[in-house]
C-alpha cells in the first residue's frame, strides 16, 4: 500500500480523526496496549529523573500517575506522553537547591509548589491563546542551553555511577571534580552496574523499539542487589501508598519560584511543542499548542497537588506510545492509571542500586551532546555560533542555576539582533540637483536616527539641492519612532526651503505615515 493510501486507511479506521484533526473520544484496545507498554518505561525513567531533581524516587512516580490522567483530558496530540523528563528535572534541581536540602521534606514540598507554578503559568498561556510563543525562542539559544544542560546531567550522574553519595553543598560540577579526584572511594561494582544498564538500554533499542530495556535493567539490578548484598547507594524505602493529595503547599515560596517556574513552563514546553508538531507533520494532521498548554498545565497542577514534580512531554515515551499503536489521547491516561495501580507495590524496587538509575539517565541523555553539530554551527553563522557556545558555557559556569544561563542567553541573542538591525540600509544618489534617498530594511527606533544623519551629510556634500525624494519601496517594518523621524526630516527640509516628498510608501506603512504627516509640524510624542 502506498504512503498516501496508508495514511487514508489509517484515517478511515481511526475514530479519533474528524475533519483532518485529532479529536479523540474513546480509548481503544490499541491505547490500552500502548499505555501499558509506556508504563514499562516510565516507571524506571521517572524514578531516575526524580533522583536527578534531588527528590526521593517515589516523587517521580507521583508525577507519572494522576498527572497523566489530567493531561489525557485535554491533550491535542494523541501520542504525547507526559511525566518527568531530564531537562525539567535539572531545572527543578537548580531552582530548589538554594532553598532547601535535596531530599528533605522541605525540598519535596518546594518541588510540588514549583510544579503548581509551572502549571498555572501554562494554564495562563492557554487562556490567553498564546501557545505559539514557544515558536519565538531562538534556536541558537535553545541548542546551546540543551547541550549545556545535557553535559550537566551527565556530570550529575558520576557520583551514583561510581557508588558515591553526592554532596549537596558541592554543586553538580563540584561533585564531579570531588568524585573523580577520589579514585580510592570508587565502587567498581556500581560502575559495572552503570555500564551494564547503559549497554542493556541501548542494545534493547537495536533489538526492537518496544523491548523494555530500562525495565530489564531495573529488575536485574534489584535481583543482584538482593542476592549479592550490594553495598552501594540504593533507592531505599519507597512508601507503598497512593499519592498524598494535598493543597498544604509552601505558598510563601511563590515569589522566589516564579521566575524558575516561568522558565520551566516555557523552555520545557519547547520540547513538547517539537514532539507534537513533528507527529502532526508526519500524519498531516493539525494540532493546537494552546490545547497542549492546557493539558500540560493541568498535568503540572495535579502533579503539585499529588506531591510530584514538574512534568513535560517526553520524546522517548511519546515515540514508544506511537510505535505501540496509540490511537487516542487516552493512551497517556492509561499509562497514568497503570502507574497509579503500581504505586502500592513500588516497595519491591527499594533495593534498586542508584547506579542503575544513573545508567538509565546516561542512556537517555547521552545523545543530546553532539559536538559535531555544535562545531558545524560556525560554518552556518559565526555570530549565532557564539550565541550557542556562550549559552552552553553559561550553563556550566552558573550551574545549578541554569535558568539564569538561559535568560542571559536570550538577552545576548536579543542584543545581537538589535545591534544587527540597528542599521537600515540607506542608498543616495543625485539626478541633476534632486537628491534621492532610498530606505532599505527596517526603520525603527534603533535605526531611524541614521536616516537624519545620512540625509544631512548628503545635503552638505551635494551643495545646491533643489528637492529631496525619499524612496520607501524597500522599507520593511516601520515603528512610530521611524515615522516621526521621517516627519521631522521633512519639516527640516521645509525649514531649509527645500521641498521633499515620499515615494513608494508600502501599504503596511501607509496608515501610520499618513497619520504622522497629518500632525502639526511641531507636534511630536
């Protein structure tokens, strides 16, 4: 069957597609199988990402149960799977490490509060129908930030991979230096477990995408720990109970967590956007970023109320969900319900070595560090390459507060944009005693002053000028300042006794220019 015919066949057989859009109503048997398949991956991953965030592993499971049900109620993409992810976990750690001791009750409550803040911000974006805001994020900044965050995530796994306990006061980079500088304290058994976990996870993908390599590694790790009496760090006691639903959160931390929450809400959603948009392109279907913001916002609010952590869309789990035959958005909810039913029995994983969780994180994140891609940026644009590398360097220098690195990267990117766009192009020539000035590009507050400078300089060089003609055929965008400068230039020419005119005013600028030129000569904002 050809590609178009196959797509038509899937659309005809799929009850969730109406009018070319994803509108799922009822779960199917395919959703049940897909949801259960993802459960085999999300259990070990969520525990590993909770550890990365500085939380007891059970809080990752809390963020993978009821929040997925909440996301399933509103999701636009039928394949998207929500829950803890590596980048959001690292941002969570950076936001909370200066507020409380990782792993403490204060820390876990702060993580829940952060999840609620992330959820409320996303709900606000959805209510304002501003979901496309994520499209505006500079790719060089995102690329540099993602690469820097991936390096930090890998560095953060060194203590667990070598069977040592991370010191919270040392920071991510400091812990790595401390661990590498103490080879006598390494637990070689932990290192072997980490390497085996990475190997099993990567080989499982080659065997078959549906093969639950991470789960196999976890089960093997639990068996080894119990039978061999493993002496390294383990997950420890996991309460065999349902999520503790409560609104008794540290609301006093709201101001301190607002900026980190906004960063997680927007940056974390960028990956969710990329996942859903990619699936929509492959299936030639529509999807709604506003609807997805609503789903992810609801998921995070529920995660916070249930004692979880900030959550986002996961590429690996969403891809597995699609490959497993998911047909509607309820597949994610089925995954959440399966995790919920597993929670009372989660204590069976108490003996799991943390080295295994480190291996799961390394296998998941290792592919995000792509040195060749970072170097190739230089051949595309040297200025943008500097933005990529600067953002990456700031991530490493400012860790664990990497949200500050992102904000600085965005500011640098904007500053470069302003610097490069500050100059509109001005081309002038004489035809007899008539001076012609052509404006090319954007005429705005940063570039408009040069119009006056160029015009007066050309007048002084030309000597006797009987008329000035300003051509606007090549004008891009013009703001109020640019229009006022045009008016002021015309008034100055009039004061010198030189008539002036505008030619080729583009339609998008005509109303503003007409309004400005209708003002009295001495009236300016």
